[in-house]
């Protein structure tokens, strides 16, 4: 019995010892787990810091690239002027120096453009405009572009379009061209003799890809660029896709280039849901193959760079209230105008010597050197010139002198160029003046949609600037504008002719089919604007619009879609890529059509018959647009709500408000007669983006105008807002004139 007790005691002691060992082991495992967790957290933090620093770097590069364009612009133009030696007073050596400066500047511009492209795509800023792209048309364009280069180098250029390849691919035509041009450019650069071949066909179904989009794609199309050039060593194949790298340091000196092309091409390929592969043999040549899905899938998951934190709104109230609006919502400018006109100008212009009958051009540009260059070109062509280095000065000069044309930069102190353009196009005395944009931004399409006559991106060459003034000259000399009307309804065509034509300053050509429209467009002289109905026999209005805008000659032709068709959101988005404006046929549509055609034909409102002037006055009268309209303001800042409410009520609108997203949705369902929503983006619980997405899921509010309001915005936020369902976008502190302009546009519909 005692022995049993001793054995039990011994067993208990052993169990206790094991238990202690297990506890010790568990403690050690816990410590290890904590260490692993700390290491993982540290790695995550490091990864976040790296992603954020990469994002900041890309943002910095993109902003710097834009900033560098303005001084570079003056350098290139002045060097070109010196090199041309118009006065014949320079020596051969001096001409050579100026040409060297121009060449160095052009090389620098190429580098800036490459950096801008790379930083854009790395920062997630590069736009993708997806469409059904004809592969044959893309190949024909590349053949035209590289045929002369091949001939000059004595290298054969062959195109091979496989019979099994589809006729079209769903992708971004511009980005596809950019990648293929980069690959072909490299192939020709490094090939002294032999052949460069571009092959297009379906990819081998047995291939495996790095990206999930290609792995899941039903069909993958391969674009292969093959050359018989110098080739790349096997150990350098990965390196060539890194920024600023080439296979060999000496290659850079012999062949030129920065080594950014392939890096950009790889990033764009990822953006399009594809990838690039390379095979090469040193001394024999290389083959670069771009693989793309036949149907586009957004590659957001593949590359989603860390977003910068949203910048907080100013502590003050986000809305600045102007004096009570007069003249259709425009603050009375006289006092401001006089004060601004008294400001001394850094550039000596012709304002003191302008006489009746002089042809006058107003130049609104914040870089004095570039403004002087533009002024010199204007004077050479027989114009008197006015120069404004600030936006507010430009607006004042436009109203005082009523110039024949305006050359406008968009990045201006005093008053932003966009606001200047908007106010010029809203004022009856200035809306007919053609505005030519010469700017460092790459926002040509929005500028043309806002009523600009033309857009040139800085740095602009001397030839481009001269073409601007040639265009102005031609426009002034041509007294009659030409309008093309495309509508299959004879009665509708006749009513548009009566509405727009018949006053001696507009010639209207009206046709009933797409085929007749294309024939009319091919005939000279050119048209200044087109009014298009979507319901057409044979080729629809959508197809005609696509065809017209795909033709380089008509890319900038303003198109007004005039339709009775109830458009889906998808159709409306598609149309907005090509059409300047959409007018839905209803009770107010004749006034709107007259207004839009007058804007794009640059008609002088005061010279219209009284009946038509009255139609436009009624349309632009703030009361008729705003009175009785119900607006929902969703904002958690009571000061913003108060300021916005005061401004909206002063214009005759009824305002209801909600302080967060959930309340906003409840408020909307209780008030289905709301005409428009102003949505703050930064809110607790449900932010503005989520709220807008939720509103769009309710069928009755699918088309309700929602305007996003946010603090100082990151570039790309506008696109994000619209992608998530917002109709438009405006930044705080809100410029009331700009907001009223937006409200007019969306409440007209």
C-alpha cells in the first residue's frame, strides 16, 4: 500500500515537472510569437513607409515636371528665334550656339515628358480611355510613323497580322500606341542592318502569366517586336526594365536615350492588364512581346499605390460669399475692373495706342518672358496686343477692350485660368471671343468642352504659336460661321435652321444621315460646329461620333448632341468622351441649343435679333434656373452648411441639409423631389464617396445630379469622385461663381 502511494507521488511529481516544462515551452512560444508579431508589424510599417515615400516621390516628380515646362518654354522659343537669325546679324558660330541650346532644351523636354509619364503611372494618375480599337488601323498608323525611319536607316520593316487574330481589341488606343512606339523606336535604334518585324496574333494558349488578369482572360493578344540588332546579354535582361537603366553604360553614349522608355512601357502594360516579356541573343537581336487581354479589365488590384492622406479643410468657413449677384449671377465688376486696370504692367503692351478698327489680341500669361514672345508674334501678324500677368487683370482687360481673340494660360495667380474661361464664356459681352489655351497642363479636352477654341500644351514650339495666331487671323477674316446639322427628321432639321440660321452670320448645312454627314465634312470649307441627333438610319449617331472624332481633321470639332433619347448612365459617359455638350429635347431645349451653338460658333450676342437675345437672356437669368429648385447639402461642418445655405437661398433655392452620409440618404428618401445634392467628401460614419455610391444604387436617384465638395484636392480625386457616381466636383473653399456655373449646367438638364 505504501509502495503504491510512493509510486503515485512520484508520478504526480513527474506530471508536475512536465507541466512546468510545458508552461515554460508555452512562455517561450508566446515570446517567439510576440517577436514575430513585432517583426511583422515593423515590416508592414516599412512597406507602408516605402509605398508612401514612393507615392510622394512620384507626386513630387509629376509636379516638378509641370513646373519645369514654363521656363523651358521660353528657352526653346527664344533659342529657335535666335537660330533662325531673322535679322541676319549673327555669325555662323552664334547660330550654331543657339541651335545647340535649342537641341539641349528639346532633349531636356523629352526627359521631362518621360519622367512625367513614369511618375503619373506610378502615382496612379495615368488615365485609361477604353474603347474597341481596330488593330489594323493601329498597325497602319505605326507603318506610316516608322516607314520613313526604316528607309533612312536602310533597315526592312515588316508587319505580320495573323489570320487568327481578332479585328479589334478592347483597350486604350493612345497607351497601346505609346508602348508599341517605344518598342519599335528601340528596335530601330539598336538595329544597324537586317529587319524589324511587328507581329500580332493570339498568344499561345499554353502560356502562363505573372498577372491574374491575363491568366483569367479568355483570349490574350500578343504584339511582338523582333529585330536583328545588337541583342542584350542574359544577365542584363531584368535590368533593362528599371528606370534610367540600359543594358550597357556605353550604349547610352553611342545610341542616346535615358533608359526610361521600357520602364514606362512596362508600367503602362500593367495598367492595361497586360505584361511585357523579352527574349534576346547577344549579337543576333531581341524580341519584345506585349501581351494584352482581348477584353479590358481594370488593373487596380494589380497596382494600388498608397494614397496620400486627405488634406484637411481650412479652419475657416469653406465658402466666400460675393456681393448680391446681378447680371445673371455675375458680380458687378466695375469697381474691381477699375482698380485692376490701374495696376502697372511688367510687360509694355499696346493698351495706350488702340484705335477703332484695330485687331486686338489679349494675352493672359503669368510668365513675363513668354508673354513678351507671344506679344512679338502677335505684332508681327499685325495685331495690337494686351498683356495680363494675372487672371483677374485678364478678365478686366477683356471686359474693357473686348479683344478679337484671347490667348490664355490656365495656371494663373489672382484668378485661376479655369475661372477666367468660365466667366468669359458666361458673360454676354465676352462669350463670343475665341479663347486659345496655351498651358503647361495636359487638360485639353476639358478646356475645349468649356468653350475654348483651341488648346496647345507647353512647351509650345514657335511654329505652334504662329499657327495659333494664323488661326485667329483666319477666324477674324471669316465673317460667316458654318454649322452642320445631322438629324433624320426633316421638320426637326428645318426648326434648327430657323432657330440658329437666318441672321447672315451662320451658314447651316442640314443632312439626314451619317453618310451624308461624312460627305459634307469632307467638303471644304471646314465646319465650326456640329449638332447631332443619335437616332439615325444605318449608322447610329454614336458610331458617327466615334468615326468623326477618330479622324485627326475633326478631333477638335465641337459636337452638340441634341437628342430625345433617354440615355443610360453608361451611354452618357461614353458620349461625354466625344461630345462637348448634351441637350435633351424638352420644353427648354430650343433656348439651350441656341445658347450652346452661339457659344461654339462664337456669335456676338448683341448682334442677334431681339427675339433670340430675349431667349438667351431668359435662359441666363438666374431666377429662371434656380428659383424653386430643392438642394440637399450633406456636410458635417455647420459653418459650411450655413454659408452654402445663405448663398443658395439668396439665389431662390430651397435648401435642406444632413450632417452625415446616413442622414443624407434618409433625407433623400423622405424628399424624392430633391433636384441636386452637394456632397462633402470628408465625413464621419459614411464618407461622401460611400454615400454617393449608396445613392446611385437606388433606382429613383440613378440620374440625380450629385456634386462632390472636398478640401484642397489631390490630382485624380475628380476622376475618383465621378467613377464612384458623382456628377461633378468642386474644391473648398468654394468659389461661389464656379459653384453657380456648375449648378446652372446640372439644373438645366
